[in-house]
C-alpha cells in the first residue's frame, strides 16, 4: 500500500514565519522511522521544489510598518508555543489541504532561515 508523506518547511524571515512550504512523496508504507529517515534525506532537494503558502488566517500579527495585521507568527513564539506540540501542524493547514493530505500524514518539519534548513525533526 502507498501513502503520501510530506516535508514541511517554515520560512523564517526577519524573525517571523509568514509562509510555509510543502513537498510530498508517494511511497510504499514501511515503518514511521524509515519514512522519517527518507524524508530527512530528501529535505534539501525538496526545499527547492516546495510549493509555498501563506499561514492560515487564525495566525495574525500586528504589522507596525504597514499599520495593520498580517498572517504571521514570531519565530520565538513558534519555538516556545508550537514547536514539537500537536498544535504545530496547524501552521501547515492551508498547505496540507491544498495537497489533499490525509488527516494524519507522516511529516518532517524543517525550519528554514536564509534559504538554509537550520533544523529538521519528525
């Protein structure tokens, strides 16, 4: 049986995450550990091919330069409140829906700064 698994990317720019990226692979089902290793081995390659999406509307930040709100989350808040929790997947809701992902897809999260992956975890 095959399933689609995803590398997810959070793009950090000027200490905010405004966009996320996604790239999927249709693979034979094996162990979760093997699939995570596979995704991590593809992260750099997938980063170049990832489709990008804005954060969902429920992630709003006041933009003092533009005098309004923008869909963004400060990176420090992401690390403190979301990273490694069940809530983290919510940042990728729009991207996962666009890719017609299953309800609980196997994913690897990648944090990207200056077009470089600085952290990956499953």
